[in-house]
C-alpha cells in the first residue's frame, strides 16, 4: 500500500508536465486566430496568402500525425519531447530575428510538425502518470487547460501590441525592441522561444516512468492502416474529423478579419476579445457536453448541437455587429461537443486497430489547413462573408453523422425514469 502511494506521488510531476504541454500546444496553435489581421497588414497579403498561413501549420499536423506514431515506437518520450521543444525554440527565435512572410510560413510548418509529435506522446503519458482509473478525469482537466490557453493567448497578444496600454512596461518594451517597430506581434515568437527553451531543460532533467502502451496507443503496423482504409467507417469518420477541425479553425481564423471588414471593429481589441470568447465558450461547452453525454445518446446530441451551430453561424454572418459579437462565441459553444463525439463514435464503430485508427483520425486535423484556406480563397473571388458561408457544408456533413452512425457500442447514459 505504501509502495503505491509513493508511486502515485512520484508521477505528479509528469501530470504537471503533460498539462503544461497541453497549455503550450493550445497557446501557440490558436494565437494565429488573433494575429491574422496584423499579419495580413504587415506583409500586405491577399486573403488567399493569409489563409495559406494556417494551412502550412495544420497541413504539417496532418502529414506528421502517423509518422509521429512510428517515431514514438522507436524513441523514448524524453528524447521526442526534448527534440520537439528545442526545434520549436529555434524555429520561433529564427522568425523573431528575421520576420518575413516566407520565414513565418516555414516556422509555422515546423511548429505544426512538433505539435503533432507532442500530441502523440502526451496522452499515453497522462494515462500512466495519473493512473488508468483517473484517465477520464485527467483528460477532461487537460481539455480545460487546453481551452484556458486558447482563451488567454489573445490577451498576451493585446499586451504586446497595444503600446498605449503598456507604454511604461519594461518587459513589453524590451520584447518589442527585438523586432521591427511595425511588427510588434512578432515579439510573441520570442515569448514562445523562451517557453520552449524552458520546457526543453525541464524535460531534459526530468525522470520518466517506464510504461507499456495500450492497443489504442500503439501506432500499429502498415497492414493495420491498410485494413482500416478499406473500411468505409474509417473514411467517413476521417472526413468527419477533417470537417470538424476545418470548421473550428475556419471560424476562429476569420472572426477578427470579418469583424474588421464588415463592422469596422479593431482587431487588436474587440477582434482579439471575440476570438478569446470563442475559445472560452468552446471550453465551457466541452464540460456541458460531457455532462449531457451521460443523459443523451451521442448521435442525438450531435444532431442538436450541429443544427444550433448552423443557425448561430448564419446569424453571426448576416446580423448586426452586436449579433456577430454574440454569434461567433456561441458557435464555439455548440461545436465543442463535436470532437469527442466524432472520436468516440469512430472508435466504437471499428472492432480493432484502435491505435492506428487514432493516427488516421489525427491526420484529419489537416482540415484545419484546407478549410480556412478555402474560406480565404472564396473570400478573394467573392467576399469574405460568402467564404464563411461555405462553412455550412462541413457542418452539414457533421450533422449527417448523427443520422448514419451505427456504433457497435452506444455511449452509456443514465436513465432518469424510475425502475418498475
């Protein structure tokens, strides 16, 4: 008994590390939503070239997800974490010192590759460090940490960019001093470089428990991927994941530009705040969704949430500025349940090779590259509003999942009716 107590205690530093990694992944990933208008102005970009930035980041995620699984079978967690953080630090600092569009694109691609590696490593680490019986709770906690980072990142952006508010702030002035005066947002990447370097040293000097991966966490061999790709459910749920991440990023990425273009709202204040609320509502919705899944069939909840999302999006795009300021965060609130429902329905619809299936589903994160890029391209040819209306198509596919999904196992719900 005493031995178990010590073992649990020894791994708390690993749980802490995993939570920090979740925070950093979210912080760096979703800062792009806040700075996109500034980047567009700084480099004098078209909507298509602006849309290419999240494309380079998320396409790296898509390309790297399955190879990251194979890497995790060959190398230790310590090695992969250390290398990822060191590469992130070098890439971020490289951009801060030479802030050009081409360098920024390469930096985003490298960061995306590192994020994919981190995502593959941290879930198995969390399961072992916190104990399998606490894994569900710790996963929800990780989602909260992830969401809070997305909520906070726009505030760091505001802190570094708004000179009037922090005119006598030594830290902000010093960070801005490293980058050209007309690119204050680039100083964010000095902060990211510093955080990544600190984490590199922390990871390097930390002891790790040895553990066996479960079947779900194992990358699987090539034959398992081919078996899955012949299964129509794998393809359908991959498209579902592609559509979800594409919608999430398609809204998040273009909120600030939309509010600026159609309602004249300042991207450095109101725009950044609205992006922050979008992610905050996504986090709150995630918690409510977990509760509702105890009382509702996941397919019915998916149909309900997606239908309301479509209505909120239409109101945000066609209504007054006030309606847009409320509508976009509400979209975040209602799409929040989609990710976990799509993943659980996918895993419950396929009998084996769950580890490989997770890798294929993670590749669907590439939707975060393609769909915002398509919104930008359509915005270029027509209008940004028309481009954002395109997001109804991926939402329609997600809605359809609720009707055609046939899981082998349904989510366990609590009946409120008294037993007769």
